[in-house]
C-alpha cells in the first residue's frame, strides 16, 4: 500500500509487492513511491536479514529548514519500519518519539500527533503487524495534513527521504549476505527517474535550496547505478556502489548544518 503521497486507506491491510513489481509501482497522477516497508518485504532473501545491523545513530530533531525536516521525517519513518522488522519495541518507541517531534515542527494535525501514543502502546505489546499498519497510517496522516495546508512540496520530500533511507537499508542488508534474488530489488531506474521528475515539480523557491539541489544532483548517478539488464542481478560490487551513493545523500540530509 503506497501511503506517502497516494490515495490509500488508513489502517487497510498493506499490500506486499514482489521485487519484480516494484519498478511498476509508479503512477503519473500522484506520488506512488514504494514505502520502506514494501522495499523490505520485497527482499527475497533466505533467512531473516540482520535488521538490527541497519540501525543508525540518533539524528537531530531541531532542524529549522522545512524541506530538510520533511526529508528527515521520511527517513525516520523508514527507521521505524526497520525497528519493526527487527521486532525491537524500545527502538520503535524511540523513533516514534522523534517522528512526532519532526511532525510537530511541520505543523501537522493533531491526528498525526495522536499516532505517537498508539505506536507506544503497540510497541509495549509487541504487536508487530499493528505497528506496521500504524506507521503506514502515520505516513498517510502526514500526507493528508500537508495536503490541507497545500504543502505538496513537503509531501514529495517526505516520500523521497523515505525511499533514500529505505534503499540505504536494503542495499546494506544485501551487502551483509549477498544473494542474487535479494539484490534484484535494487533494479529501480524508472522509479528513480520518476522521483527526479517529482523533485522537478517542486516550487522553484524550494527546488533552488542548496540541500534540495544537492539531492537532485545526485539522482542521475543513482539512476545509473540501479540500471542493469532485466532478469539479471547486480553484483556485490554494484550493490556496494548503490549503498555508498544513497548513504552519501542520506548523510547530507541528516547533517545539522545543511541549508
């Protein structure tokens, strides 16, 4: 279920896309970027990936630039999905708290803020399926709240931030235990092209901000790295290059001094 920037029903059962369908998960009438949860579910990997190994350290929650806040909010939601996959209730609660802090900074509705309590309750009870749905519902609430404030630019950036962080985690998980089937999930040239087109649709004043220009400027190289023949898997070295490229962008997004 695409819940960042598309017309999804809050609390509905999330669809699970196989890897070969991710590249098709694009619509021209709205943002339809796979959620981090869908990226993770598409990993056709023997055994359970080491999701705890994909954690990152805490990021600032006091950014002043709204575009940077939106990108990091998307990344934090991806972190929430990672914690759910790891079935780590304390990490889920920690990330949930930070999600609400960034959401408040964007002035989202009380409906979004109330999700924080639900996330904590489900984490306390180790209700992992419910937590997955709650994170997805939180994304949808963020989208709805931003739409009501005509913040389409920020909706796009939340989507982009979530995809970058999700791709970073997926590529890192594949690197830890390389498997051709799992690596194929990284073949997403059409999706990266679509993301670039949506950034180009952002209003000029936001698009011209240094951080947004930097993120946009890195996408053509990332598109090249995720382009390989249909039916073939990227090599372990290819996966490493993808991880390095998206990791570079993610580091810049979360940097406190980014403008």
